[in-house]
């Protein structure tokens, strides 16, 4: 895929958080939202799969494990169907209104989980990505990086606290999660203009600071706020 800085309109921007289990994406999404709001910016936080009513219905089916028996290609189609609705109903309108959107997982997760792990061919995934995302591509993708073992330990700690069940993807073993980590790092290395790797193994406060430094330098400089013509309107 080409590494092109996406054009932006006004002060807003589309930020995605990616990474394996237990990387702290949802915590950091809320922390980043607070920081941006403190600057007087409008922010919508959302997540995938999900983020719109229809996409949340597809999420329930995907994470229950019932889609697994249909194979990784069918899962990729379902993730793309959910994403198309999410982009149309939630992400694109918020960007068109000049706000920031922070999305917990997006199309890099499909490239990693269904592509690298599920072995769906990159050409098929690229076609699905073009159809579901169209021009609404992230301006910045933060890859929250933790060793797989630490991520899994954090995820299991969280489940103990909340009583959540492991989902279909969390139930896979350490080797699977190590491959996920490596695949996210490979995407970041191939697209450095769009992606920043964040060491997410530290305390939430220090991870928050690392993220903020990237967001400030990449999206909040006077040049980047003024920069470029955008077409997020559909
Ligand atoms: P999460 O809520 O813990 O992030 O769970 C979502 C799960 O769905 C996670 O294990 C990764 C998986 N997933 C994919 O396999 N493909 C995708 O495109 C997305 C967005 C998520």
C-alpha cells in the first residue's frame, strides 16, 4: 500500500489505535480524547468492529466465534461490511464537521488478523479496504506495541476484574499473538508517514505522554492544521 499523508480539513483528523491484546488501546483512546478536548477540539471516540448500530450487530457475531467456522475470508467480508457502515454513519460525518475521530482498531487489524494470520490474500483485502474505507483513511495510526506475553497477561487481568469472557481472537496462543505484534510492526515500518510505533509497555501516564508527543508533532503543528485540501465528505 502507498504511504501517503492523507489530506485533512480544518483542525480535525482521523487517528487510529492499533496493536495486539492488552496494549491499552481503549484506555489511551480516552486519555487522548481528554487531551484534545482540553485544546478546545471536538472529538469522537469509536471502535471496531462496531461503532454504528449495524456494525455492532456484526461485532457480536464475529467475536462470539460463530463466524470462525466460515473461514478467514468470510470474517474479512464481515469486518468490511461492519467498517463500511461505521465509516458512513460515524466517522465520515464527524470528520466532515471538523472534529477529530479516534478509532480503536481499523483496517490495519484486518490486514493483520485476517491477512497475515488468516492468510486472506493481500489483493483481496486491498479491494475490500478500498470499497469499505474509500477516501476516509487515517491521518495518523498509533501502533501500541507490547511484548505478546505482557499483552496477554494484561488482557487476562482485565477479564478477572470485569468478568468478561475471552473472545475468539484472545483465545489463541502466545505464538499467534507474537505474530500479530510482528505484523503490526511491519505495517508501521512500511508506512512511516502514517504510522508511529508507541512503546506501550510502561505505565498508562507515560504511554499517554508518548502518544501526545506524536499527535502534537504530526497533527497539531500550525502547518499541519492549515495543510491540504480534504475530501472527507463522501
Ligand atoms: P477488541 O475489542 O479486544 O479490540 O477485540 C476485537 C477483536 O477483533 C480483536 O481480537 C481483533 C479482532 N479484529 C479482527 O480480527 N479484524 C478486524 O478488522 C478488527 C477491527 C478486529
